DNA sequence: ACCTGAACACCGTTCAAGT
DNA sequence: ACCTGAACACCGTTCAAGT
C-alpha cells in the first residue's frame, strides 16, 4: 500500500519559491510592461491569491530589487584586455542585458534608488577603472558616470519602445545606440585623460 | 445698486488654473513626498474633487511633465565664460535646482522617459559643448552624459533623503556631492580631450 | 511551510450633470 | 469655464485562519 502524503493546500502543483515569483515577474515584463506588473496580476499568473506573495517577499519594492539583482548578476564584466576597452565592454553588456527585458532599466533604477539592491556593479566597474591607474575617487566617478548614463538612456529607450508598442506614439526618430556610443566615448576618453595625467 | 455676478459653483474663492495645480503639487513634494502626490490628495489640497483636476490636465503623467518643465526652465545655463566651466556650472545648477525640491529628480526622469516634457535642456547643454568645438554627435553625447548623471545620482540622493526622513533607514554614509563632482569632472575632461583632438 | 478568506484604505479615470 | 456626484476597475498590504 502506498502512503499518500498530505495534499498541499493549493489545488495543483508544488509550492512556489521566491525564484518562481521572480520568473513570473520577468514573464509579465517580457509580454506586457512594468505598468502591468502588479502584485495581484503576478499572483494570478502563479495561480495564487495576491497575499500569498507576501510569504516570499516582504513587499513589492523588495521583490523588484531582487529581480534587479538577478538581472545585474548576469552582466558580464570582462576580466582581461585593455582597461579602457573593458570599460566600454562592461557598459555595452549592461545595456544589452537591460534591452533584453522590457522596462528592466526602470526596475534597476528604482532598486538602486531604494537601497534594496545588493548588486555591487558600480564597484565592479570602478575596479576596472582602477586598473587604469585612477585613484579611488576618480575611478568611482567613472563608474558612476557610466552606470547612470547607461541606465538613464536605456530607461528612455525602453519607455519609448513601450509607447510605440501601444501605438500611443510614433517612432521617436532618435538613434539611441548612437547617443549611447557617443556619450560613453566621452566618459571613457575622460577616464583615459585622467589616467594619462597620473603618469 | 451693485450688480452681483453669478456665484461660482465652488463655495469659496476663485477658479483654479493649471498653475495653481502645479503649485499645490510642489507643496506636496516639499512637505511630503512623491508617494503622497496622488491626484486625490492634490485635489483635497486645492479644496476640490479629484475629477476636477482633469479639467486642467488630461492625466497625471502630463501634469507631472508640466511640473518637470517648470523646474527645468528655472535652471540657469551661463552664457559667458570658458565653455568647459559653463558645462560644469550648468550641471551644478541643475543639481542644486533639483535638490531644492524633494523627489523632483524622479519627476524629471519620468517626464523625459514619457516624452511629454517640452524642455530642451539637453540641447541647451549640447550647445555649450559645441562652443568648445565639438562636432554635433560628440556635443550631444557630452550633454547626454551630464544630464543623465545628474538626474540619476540626484534620484538616489533624494530617495535616500526620503527614507531617512521616514526613519526607515540610517544615513547612507555616501558623500553624494563628492560622487557628483568626481563623475562630472571625468565627463568634462572627456569633452576637453575630444576638443583638443579636433585642433 | 505555504496558502486562503476577508477586509482596509487607498488609487487614476470617465461621464453626465450642475452653475 | 470650472466644478460636483457617482461610479468603474483597479491597487498594496495586513491578519487570522486553514492544511
């Protein structure tokens, strides 16, 4: 005779984990937008009541910060090569990671602002700048400029993309890739010029 | 005999204007926070029903964009002096304008992202960079880097300030002024190095 | 450990109607 | 021109209770 374990309270399937919740949140961003990412909708997507989510995360803000950290942990920061090229590559990788998930730049921005993010991306980028011989404050300045530029410009790009998706606005006529490339080049040039002055 | 004009529908006072609404919105930001700036609360502050606001603005987003434009129009962009010092001054003025009203950096960021802002601050800053002899794409890159840095870092600073105001978090230990100064110096150095290469 | 039921205190926005 | 009344379709979050 086989023993039957006590059936879970939920009708079908296994219990959820925080990772399940984050995966469902990604799904909503991918197929809809940040505006559609409510706790209630997220719960529906998981086949669960809204308040069940509060078992996994204390509040929505914390859940979004965890999502942001997931995203940022996936950004590749090259370990070898010339330091200035590694800086450019880090920024480019951050941007393309963000562009792969709609509205994710906004999520990262909020997470950084709230202080609930545990990602140390800025410090990692600052370490690359340090390899160029920049003193700590300047290296941190470079990292700050690069990260904020990338996040800020990508927020605009993704927001426009959403608006065009909804047909509320026509194409912006802006070349975001060009804007990003130019602005990034200015910052990296600044870093090089500071490094040269140190020699 | 004095003629009495037909009494307005509202009990006391004169009718409101869009400017009145924006002033009340500023008041809520100044004394509370962006989280408290709901259309319903704004209406209450004006002694009016929530839906009355939709006479003055089509929606909340548009109202916030108008508020952002008001703020940005007040930013002084110096017209004479060395171009690199004018760049630094423009960024510093933008930051101090934002810091004078809690959560205003977030408001500006959203307004830019939504495309509802009519401010041409980035173009104005780009014009200063052009005075340094930079070609248009590079000048625009400089302006983008400066504006996004300033907005992004000020969002973090103001969000931390709110959290400390609410006692939900202790002091961050970060020196935002120092971070801003260093990152700005990197960008302006980059601009100078690009200008020098043009000669 | 993980979830439901039920409720609280809110939102933004629309539409017809009032003066 | 500027506002009210009344309603619609939502939010995030809490708490006790279920299994």
